[in-house]
C-alpha cells in the first residue's frame, strides 16, 4: 500500500497547504482518510473522486472534514457524467449531531464508526480505536497484505494507543503542541515527545509527526521525538510518499 500526505496542518492550513488528509492506495482502490481544508485541491494532484473506494473521517472537526461538501460536489459531477455509478461511502463518527447532519447528502452513503468493528475498503481491513479528544474521535488502523498503517487522529497521550499501534510498520501520530508555538493551545492534543513515547512503546517501524502547528520549532520537535523513539523521526510533508 502507498500513503500520500495531502495535508498535515493542525487546525488551519498555511499558505498553499491543507489540514488533515491522507490518500491510501492499494492494488484494489483508494481510501481518503480525513478531508480537511484544502484537501480537495491537493487530491486533484494525485487522484480523482471516481477513483476513491470511500472516505474515512476520524472525527467531525472542520480541520478533518471541511472539504467533505466540496468532495460531494465533485461526486455529484462524476455521477451526472457517468464517471461514478454509486454514491460515495463515507465512514465517520455520528457525533456531534449537527456536524453529522451537515455532511449528509444525496451523493454519499454514510456509515457510523460506532456501529462498525472492522470493515474492508479497497481490499484493506480498517479498524478503529476511540481516542481522547474534545469530541468523539477515532484512531484508524489500516492493514493490507500484512502491512499495518496506524493514524492517531487527534488525541491526548493515551496508553491504549500503544496496543492499537503495536508493531505497526508506519505510525502517523499527531504532534500539535510545541513550546513557543501560538498556533493552537487547545486541549485534546499531544506534543512530539508524547507521540514518540507511544511510538517507542508500540515498537512501530517508522514514526511520522503530523497535525503540525504552523509556527512550530520543527527541528526541536524532530530532535525531541528522535531522542525518545531512538530512530530518526520524520515530519509530515506533501513530498514524501510511504510505501508498505
Ligand atoms: Zn485536528
Ligand atoms: Zn480535532
């Protein structure tokens, strides 16, 4: 499987960037994991809506779902022009209710994460873990051909994430908090050291810090995380693709 980062800023993007969005490609299809602000613009560089097997949203904060309405416009066009036959499957938490209602449309078929255990999309097995954020939020594990990719979504340090990410080949973990940063100081997040501690305890193969603060000291974050993880840590970027 291949993982492309479409957007990685926490809260709001910087110029030309996007908030959370990750494109997972298998031999059998593509999954869009989170669809934040600017993600549809970035998706156009790598794919088209008709190539997506479905969309998974970790939670219903705007930096993870702001572009869902835009995606649905693209789907509406694809359905009208026979580039798509079926509605777009979208899997997400069903809370908060006002946000859940907001993403319903004639172009999409919605499933509630709360009612799913594991399910298959694009030939990959997808599992969820409820994490600790300010609204219902789920970490996501994607397993394909014995390779495992885990995404923390937005959360505080959580011991159960260690088990969930155990021995994952690739772990994208949020690191929103950084000393000196004024980007966002909201609750429900981690810093680079906490992300690295989870990665270390879980014995993951590779750690990528994501959901970054625009004014973060990225060298410091990398150093702090690498010291704890014991291996080099990468920062999310739009140029790197990860192959598992
Ligand atoms: Zn977020
Ligand atoms: Zn959030």
